[in-house]
């Protein structure tokens, strides 16, 4: 298959080239590649040829494991040009043993269009250490943990991650300090009369976890960071420890906690939206390259869990299919970061963290699972449950297929 006249991103800018894909691999990138007899051709004029996205932070609809919800995830991923995503083991019914995991793995690997990477939760349903070794042996590729679990259990999780040489994905938050908070602690929480989430609930846990990860020599991805102080701490550590990575939800870079005004439960998220000044500090670290990964933080909730009092509403947002379009519209098009930088944070960097070989770049010898992105197409989001309802976004996504 030959893709003609494609816009290809590079560190120095955008260049136009033809790309030949053969047997699922990018065989050649050059100007004016000659068409072979009976070769499929796609004219990409005016469009970007991009690697598919890799998302490190995805949850099931209503945090419920079912065939229907897995299919829903596949559809969202395909619509968003997503190649792979990490399914965070934070759902019910719990995967309790190797047999359950094998059944889940068989359903997951049966879909060849989207690669679901299974995680192993550090705790079982009794909040005791899970049988992590068995889970890793039977399909899980990542260990997921909250930071505020029992200290001795946390040490053993670190030891497993080191021994098995798998990445540890950590959501750093002290639930005791959070203390039933439901929105960022600040002017908005005061006006709404809602209990606030103090920034120290994350900062304190990041400090603890990065010391543990360094001591045990563990590759760690800090998920859903929402405080600039956490990034400040990790920026300093990253200079000497190359196994520390940072992930920020796209929504924390695009929106502030004013979205929660009038008790808007659509804006109640796992990583709470911050005041505008804090959002701007996050963007500063984004520009400096301190943020390695931008995730969708996909965790959709149904109407019955959102159309309730703010304190009772569940955290979550449906965004897996929107990451590329939102990022281009509000980060790239506005000149906050380059398109090349954005794609690195949603594709190349996650691929490296997850050791997905030959993925995440448009490069000779790499995977030919690519998408075409047309920036000149625009649309309004018409889903009334969406956090971005009625907002206009740019871009259309077309999957490249050899046959």
C-alpha cells in the first residue's frame, strides 16, 4: 500500500512524503515513491499521517466488567485512532484468580484492531496483596496501585515490580487527607459549599512514592497528576532517575475548576480540575517537557451516576475517542505545544514506557498501524453528557488499512 502526499511530523517541523506500508510495516518513506502494479494507493493530501495513539489510563463504563462494556471500549478506541490502551484494574466484578484472568485475556486478544493491555491491581477485594506473580504470568503487563495502601504491602508491590521488570502505574493520593473532598479546594469549592480536595493529598504521596520507587529501582508512571508541586518534585528526581515518568490528564490542561460551577457533575473527575492559575502552571511544565504522557483519563459514567447531587455523583469522563481532536484544537492549534510534541506524549512516550516495540512513530521499520488526520474538518460535540458538550473541535480520523 502506498500513501501519497502525506504530512509527516518531525522535531524540525512538517515535511511531505510518500509512505509505503508492506506486511504491516512501514517499508519506505521518501518523496515521489513510484507506484507498483496493483498496489493500493491513498492520497493523503492536506492530511497528517500519524501513529495511532496509546493511552495509559482507561477504565470501563461505570467501572463494570462486561462483554458489552468491553465492546464499548473497543468502539471508542477505534473512533479515536487508538492502537493500545492500559485497562486499569479498578472494576467489578473483580478478577480474582488466574482462571478469571485467562478468560478476560481471551476476550481481549480476540480483537486484533485494538490492543488492550491488562493491569494487575495491587490489592484483591479484601484489600490484601493480590497474587501479582500469577496475574503477570497470565496476561497482565502492568501493576496498578494507589499510593495510600498499607506500607508493608506497598513495599512488596515494589519488590514484585522490580523482580518481574514491569512498570508500576501509581495514582498518588492520600484518601485520609482528601477527607471526602469532591472538588479542588479553593474559591469554587467555597462558593459551592462543597468539601475540597487539598493539593497536599497528592503532593505528600508523590514524595513518598518516588523515594520508594528509586530505592527499589522500579519503573514508575505517576498517573493523573493534578498539582504543579508534584511535577516540580518529579522534575528534580527525573534528572538522576530515568525510570520516573509523569502522566497528566488532558482535561487538567484544558479546563479549570470553574467548570464545576452550578454543581456541574460532568466536571467531577478522578483528577480534580484546578483553579486557572494552577492549570497555567501545569501548562508551563508541559512546555518544559516535564510531562511525559497525556492521557484521556477515560472513565465514563452513565446518566444515573451523574444526574445526582454533586457529592454523590461518580468521578469520570468519556474521552477516549476525543483525545486527538481535543489536543489538536486546544493545545496545538493555539500554539501551546507543537503537534510533534503532542503526538509524542500520546503515542511515542507511552510506547516506550510500555516497551511496545516499533510503535508510536512514523518511521521506517515501525508498525504500519497508522491514521490520517484531517485538521480542516470541524464538528460540535452533541453528547449532552460530555464534559465538552457544544464545544467545537477540529479534525477527522481515518484508519489506514492495507487491505
